[in-house]
C-alpha cells in the first residue's frame, strides 16, 4: 500500500505522542492496530540504536516514542521486544550499555517490554524474489510475529538520508555490516544491498521519528533539526519518498530510492502516493559535507575515465586533535583496514585503501572524524 500518514507532533510529551500516534494509526489502519496485532504476538520494535547516545543528540529513536509504541502493543495483547544491532561488536554487554544510554532500558522497565539479548542469526531468503539473495539477520526479529520499524530521520554522508529502508540494516549483526561495505564499496551496489535486506525483513509498519531530526553531518555528527511530525506507513519506500520531500531533497537522487526504482519497488512517479495529513513546512536540511558522488561521475557510469576521476574526487578524512581520544574505534570499524593508530599521533589513513564508506565518522563516539571534499570536487561543484 503506497499510503503515508503524516501527523503533527511538536514534542515528546506522553500525551502529545499518544494523540499523534492514535491519529496517524486511525488514518492508516481502519481496523486500528488491533487488526494487525493478535494477543500474544511477539512484536519486534526495531529502533535506531546506532550507538549509545542520549536522546537529545537526535542520533537514535527517542525513547518516549518507543515507550508509547510499546504501550500500544501491550494494549493489543502483544509482547513488545526492543531490538537493534548497534555499530561495533554485537554482544550482550554492548547491547546492555547501548540500551541504558539510549533510554530503552528505562522504557522496558516502565512498560513491561523486553530488551533483546539474543545475538543469534538466521539466514533469510525470499524464494519469490531470488534476486534479493540471502542475508544473515537477527533471529529474534525474523522469528517475531511482526516488525514495527521506528527509524530516526537523519541525513547520511553515504546514502544522503537514513530513514525507513536504511534502518533495516540494523538487523544485520554488528561487525557483519562492515563486510557489506567491503563487499559493495560503490554506493549504487551498497544501496541495492540495503534495499534487498529491507525487502527480506519486510516490516509490517513503520513510524518515522521526525519530531527532532538530524541535519548536517549525519547520521551521528550532525545537529538536531525540529520538524514536528511523525510519518506512518506500510511501504518503506513510500515513506522514504516523503522523508526526502520533507528534507527538501529530490527523492530520485537518493541512492536507496534509485535502487528501489530499478527493482520496480516505487510507484511510476514519486507523486503517485496517497498522503494523508499535511507535510510540515521546514527549511531544507543542511546536507553532509560529502553527500555523494558528483553528477559527472553518475553520467560517466563505470567507465575507465569515471574510475580515474573517482580517485581524484575521493573525499579526504581528517581527525580533530581537540576531540580524538585515540580510542581506536575508527580503526576497528574500518572495512578495508585503511586506518592505523600510532601512540604519538592522530589516526593515519591510507587513502589508496579508503572506500569512502564513512564508518569511521559514523561510529566515532567523540565525533572527531571530519570528512572533506577533495580540491577537484570543490572545483567541479
């Protein structure tokens, strides 16, 4: 169903959220959430828990929204299971720290929801769509009766935006995400893999936290941006189209939506959606310093000239001496092992190995990684 409901929600107060959710669900689900959730159903609440950060940073799904969704699931007789795989090692200890820092442990204690500590995985495939391949996904999510996807609306240095589709990448366990970056170093290939994973996961409902979004150097080093809205829908790609429009972006320049279009998963036109409610009026989002390849490379495709130009247009990494604490997380998180840490200096990068995935920036706890355009890229733009 290519229908998106957009409702006003100006803050994370319980009554404001409860009223907004009920309004959105009434627009989207004529039979209510009860028509989707049966008594004793296990409902995987897929949050954005990129790393253990407090809610005001706008990096993760706000715990107040998670709380209200868990309570709605409980009202239907379902059992809410809060789940995600943050960046870094996927261990019960790492999950515990992230749940506590993000406020989800308190939500579980208040609502009776469960926190997932099962780190097992299962191979998933769709025999109807062999082109999606297979993926190892978190077994508690795969085995749940349904998934409710709760992404945070943010900019993203690699994929332009991270929202409904990209949030499903969190069902890939821990450091396995790094393997995907290494296997698919080109943005179109990586984003096609993201779409495949999302289609294999198939969340039944998505509710986008766009009350306080993120602009600038997302998904972890940007700044909060107030949008005052929740977006609800069944179709993740329709939601991403609306998210792009809200941010002031042409949807078909978003590489995950380009990939979805190539797979026939989008309507004929981004305008061919049923939108219930009103899109909030916000100023266009400030985009990451390096959001994607220059248009000239897109036009040249995968030609030898494009590959040669790409080497000169590759973004450069810098490390802030004021912020870097030499923790080594960037080194551990680098898919091609292009970084090394020396005792007396900031991390050193081998640009010949760097694949511009920006995992180092995304997972740096101190936001010490700075991505800059090359001099040639600045001239072309």
